[in-house]
C-alpha cells in the first residue's frame, strides 16, 4: 500500500504542500500512522491497509499555468522521498494549481511477484496526454486476472504500459473504457444531428420535386471523390476521437473510473474471499478536474482517504498555515460543497479539525475550469454503486447481493404438483403411454367417478428446467398406473 495526495486551487509552491506540513507526504513515507476515524479490527489490519514505511520510490506531477502545453510534468525517482535533494529544490521554486504526489511501498514479492520491482517505470504518477493517474492499494493475485484485463485494452493504451504494476494496467483500462464511452456518446450525438438534417431537408423539399441528371462522367468523378474523402474521414475520425477524449466532461471521466472498478470486480467473480480482495483508492485528473475514489472489495475497511476544503494555504519559514473553508466537519449527507482550495490525501497533512474522512465506496469530484485552472469551485461526494457477488455461509452456491452483469442469476425453482390417479389398463401399450394429454384427461374423468377409490397425493419438486419437469411428470404417472393395476389384478 502507498500514500498519495492531490491538490487543486490557487497556485502554491510544491514545498507548501509536499514538505512543510507536519504530516506531509514526505513524512508519511517514513512514518504513516495517522488515520483518525478509520475503524479497523486490529493494528495489524490497519498497517496492512496503510503501509507505515513507503520508501520504494516517489513521484510528483504538476500542471503549469505559464506554459501553453496542457500536459502535466512528472518527476519520479526510486530514492526515498525524504532523502532526495532534487525534490527539495524543485519544491522551493515551482508553483502549480494542480498537483499530484505519491510515495510508493512495493507489494511483497512473496505475495505477488508480478506486481513489480523498484524501478522508475513502476513509480507513480502515470500520465498520458493531459491525463495523470495514481493508485493506493492493490489487486490480490493480480497475475490471475492480468490476461483478462489486458484483453480489454485498446491497442493504443496497451502500448503505453512500460512497467509491471497492477496500477499502470488499471490506468490503461481506465483510458480504454473512457475512449469507448466517449466514442459511443459522440456517435449517438452525430446520429441525432443527421436525423435532424434529414427531417429539415424533407420539409424543405416537400413543396416540389427535385430533378437529378444521370451523367456517367459526373458519376465516375463523384466515385473517385468519395474514395479520397473516405481516407480523409478516417484520419479525421482518429483525431476527433482523441480530441473528444481529451475534452471529456467530468461526468464522463467519473463514469469511466467507476466502470473501471466494476470491470476489475467482475473479473474476480468466483475467486475465494481472500484471493478476490482488492483496494482501489484511485485518483485521476485532466488538469482541471480531479476525481478520486475510496473502495475495497473485502471484509476490512479500505485504506484511509481524507479531504479538506480551504480558503487559503501558505508556506512560511518551513511551516504551512491553512485557513479552512468550514471549521466544523462536513455532514455525511452533504453531497455538494464549494471551496477555493481542496486537498485530498491518504492522511491529514495537518492536525487541524478541518479534515473529513471519505466514506467507503465513495467518489469525490473536484470541478475546475480549463481556462482558469487556479480555481477549485464545486466539490461533489457521490456514493458508487459497484455490483458484486458474495458467498453465503449457509451454502456454497453464490448468491447475488446485487445484480452482476457478467453472471446470470440462479434459476428460480419451479414448484409443481403431481397427482397419482387411477387409469384403466386398456390405455397401455408396449412402448408406454399412447398420448400423454389423452391419458391426463381420462385420469381426471376417472378420478371424478371414483372419489373414494384413488388417493390423491401431492409432492413438490424443484426443477431447474422444463425438460426435467416433463420427465418426472411422466414417471409419476406411470408409477400411478402400476399401483392401480395391482389393485385391479391386471398387468
């Protein structure tokens, strides 16, 4: 497990939020133990969810307001963050309105050797174009679902994976899902526009008939133009897809991030409770909007995550001073807030009372403006609806606590009643019953005649298919015939 923090608001020096606070992200790399409000069953579980020492590398990503380039600048190193002088020097002079910082604790090689070693390629944050991503947590036994996960990646994003961590694969999955979602929305919008244009043309041409000249030379010229235009359209469509993706709305980004978590959970269906556990405290930004999640599939609580809404933050003489937007803690039912500056962090950076614990399975969205990145604006807290399967203690059969898209629901039991009635021997043949429907009708008639002669017994059968129902029904009818024949003395 790792530690990370994200900042959005007025431009500040990196040192103000990375090194000056008393429980800064650099301090958390050495001794991460401050997570108030979390209710873990034991200290051992708390340390598993929140690794105390995070010395396997670090990374910082920031967006500049002075440069026209919209991409983030990323600085990563395999050294422990507290001993890297380059980080101290950069933090003293660089200002940014959007900052991501991450300190890494590598997963134990004994638990999952495929997750990755200490290398720059495995250090967070990861980036593609304007998007920057980081992760705290892990996927238990990632090797078991790695092939499935990578099969869902677009070729473009499969090729950007440079390391061997589960986190970088999650980032590629998020980008692939976002691309598909945006393309689907764009196709639906284009179809609507096309239908509107066709309706307008029909209305305009409703008054008169249009005459078309059929000239062979004109037709051949038009066909050659169509071929060349198709090639141009393909090139333009690729650029449009990328452009639409980079201009995705906060709602589209949030949905893609939730779909990413849902896809990972679906891949682990059928695993035991221990091998299917995963912690997914994710954070992604396009420079203007920050979206973070706190989620875990498993018995214990997810890794800690907090946020604070501030009016102002300043760093002076090696210390950080903050002025909170609201001194009191945010009420759990409040879903929309406003602030000048917002910090989301694995642990509170200061001991002030303005830090709020993000609830389990919750997404926090910090809205911003692409033209003016130095404003945080609206903050939303949205509960996520992740569907998963859970094993019940009473039976080994999987019961669905919520609807799961990749597994069909268990078949409902068909309850039916079968009556044993008296039938005449003349209806029997060598191969069995002549016609089942006729036998049933005759059985009903004879049952009415002999009210006291034949005893009616009802039995319930749980059947999984109609074929089994028919088979059991015919067997019971045949057994009824044998009993009646014995009574009447006929074979």
